[in-house]
C-alpha cells in the first residue's frame, strides 16, 4: 500500500515541498515532466498538480494528502483536513490601492470595486467589516487591474511587496497570513493512516530541527552555573571537563529566535570558542 501525496507541479511551493520530503529521508525522482513518481524507500507516491486543484483531489480521494498554501485551502472550501503548517511559502493576502488614491482607513473601501482571485476569503473579510464593496473575480495578473481601470483596489498575495511597488500600488489591509500546510483526506483507511503517522513524525522532527541550533562552548568552571541558566537545552545542557584544568565544555540546543541574544550573554559570562551548527533531525 502507498500513500499518495499531491504537491505543486511547478511554482513557488514546488522546490520546498520536494526539499521537505528529502529531509524526511524520502528519495523521489524529481520528475517535473511527469504526472507522478514513486519514492524508492518509503511507501509514498507523489502526484504533481496545479496548486489550485490539490484540495479537490484530496476531497475526491485521488490524493490522500497534499501540500498547498493555506490561502488556497481556505478559498477552495473542499472537504479535507488541515493537518499542520510547514514553515515555507509564507505570504499575506492583502488589499492594496493605487499610491495616489485618498485611502484613509478600511471604510474607504465602501462601494469600491476590488479585483481578486480570492472572492470567498475577501467576501468574508468585507462582511466581517460590514463593508459593501464590489468583488471582481479575475484569475491572474490581478495587480494590473487598477492601472487598466478595471478596479479601484486589489486583494492579492504579497510577500516582498515588489510586485505592488512595480505596479504603483500600496498595501493597506492584511486579510490573511498564509504559509504552506499539509492537508489530508478525512477518510483514510487504517493502512494509509499508519503511513501518514510515520510521515508526520518525520516532518515534526525536521520542523523542530529547523527551528533550533546546536551550540558548543568553553567556559571557566566558576561561570558554568550561570551559563547553564542561559542555556535551557532539551533536558539540561551537557557539561564535560576540558583537558585544561579549570575549564569545561558545554553543549546545548537553543531556539533560533533566542540565538543572538543568548550569544551576547554567553560572551559576557566568559564563554569562549563558541561553535553553532545546524541540526539535521530533532526528536522531542
Ligand atoms: P499553479 O500553476 O500551481 O496554479 P500559481 O501560479 O497559482 O501556480 P504560485 O505563484 O506558484 O501559484 O504560488 C503558489 C503558492 O505560493 C501561493 O498559493 C501561496 O500560498 C504561496 N506564495 C508565497 N509567496 C507568494 C507570493 N509572493 N505571491 C504568490 N504566492 C505566494
Ligand atoms: Zn494556482
């Protein structure tokens, strides 16, 4: 038995999806020009699809699971479960208006025409804010709509904002923050559920490891206790005596977000020879 996963055939999520599977120790022949491939060392079949179609394929059971932007999942409203965020494909669905427009606050959108490929998410957002705006659905190149006189504003995906900038638009309201998520059918047979559980275990280990760094340093014995308080570690830091008397080596795991703050404090406590390396897998 094989679990079937749908991933984007080409586009912004393709490479990171493949990379995640690789880091989970799953070898797939990257067949860009093929519809599907099989993993050689894990019971997984990979289907390459347009991202917009993935929720439907999962609802229909053609694919068992899929990797798709949360924005797509929320817009398509298909019968599938959102399992977990994957930490890539981060973007915002935002409302933007031409730079020279007299936008003051969200109420400026009242009665205006907004072009988008996300009519349902936008509709909910407008209803929540008690606004009557006209939604104009277009499937691509939404960012040119105001310039060609098709709409007063747009609601589209933004990451760096460079597309908005090029088109003389300004981001005004964030409707949704999104990233790639793993979705699954809500009726997997037990054998497939078992494979999914193994995959989830591996994904969690990869996700954990991406958020953490392994740190090694040397410190004078009299400062070890204060340094340990700075380094939580998974249980507690490892402390080993160095060959030089009066010195110890301390090993620990730190969260990426805390990393730079901790480094400064460690140096202040006399830590030397600080080494920091990535972690490949991390099982909590
Ligand atoms: P497909 O051919 O599969 O339909 P697409 O053109 O609809 O591809 P992409 O532009 O490759 O889709 O984007 C796929 C997903 O990547 C988006 O749905 C979104 O979740 C995410 N993403 C991240 N940053 C951005 C961005 N700046 N613009 C658009 N999508 C982004
Ligand atoms: Zn698409």
